[in-house]
C-alpha cells in the first residue's frame, strides 16, 4: 500500500522498508521478547515524485536521520504494538514530507524609518544617561 502524502503525491512502497526491532527502555519481560519498535527507511535518493527543491528541504528537515546513501531512517517505539508504531512512523514521515512541500516565503529586505532610527538613538541616549548617573564620582577634596 502506497503512502499518500496529498492529492498529487504518493510514495511507492518500493521506496519504503520496514524493520521490526526490540524497543529500548522499561517494559518488563515483554520488552525482551517482542519486537514492537519500527524502523522505517525511506529511500529519498531514488524518489522521483519530489522536485529537487522539495528534496533539498526534506534533506534539511531530516537532519541526522538522513544517511550518506540518501535514506531517511525513522524509529517509532512510543506504543506497545507493532501496528501502532508502524502507523506512527508512517504518519511522522508523511508530516515531514508535507512540511518539505511548503515553499518558504522569500524575505523582502526593508529599512527602518527615520522616526524608528530616532527613537532607537533617543532610547540609547536615555540608557547611557542612566548608566552615567549611576557611576561613582571620585572625591575631589
């Protein structure tokens, strides 16, 4: 079953690989016997449904979860069942990709107004005066 991101984008199952491993942390005897944690691998390097800019944003979002081979690895172990952890990992990957699809707005450089500059300088002068008045004066006698 393919991973649906939005109306236009669907990630093929060939690019996703799931591995079930043992969860870390407390959990009694169950944690030592049952592999409930999910390690979801998404092959970003071979993904053709994303544009280059989207892929670059996704790489930046993935951060340390991205391997040198271009694979994003997500580990889900919040829940006690494989199915819930599997759904959690897929949902987190979907959210990460949706975030990468959003084109950031370009910043338009602006200059402060003359009045804003004057207010800033007056505030600096006032602060300087306060500090100057706090200083101890040497005794001149």
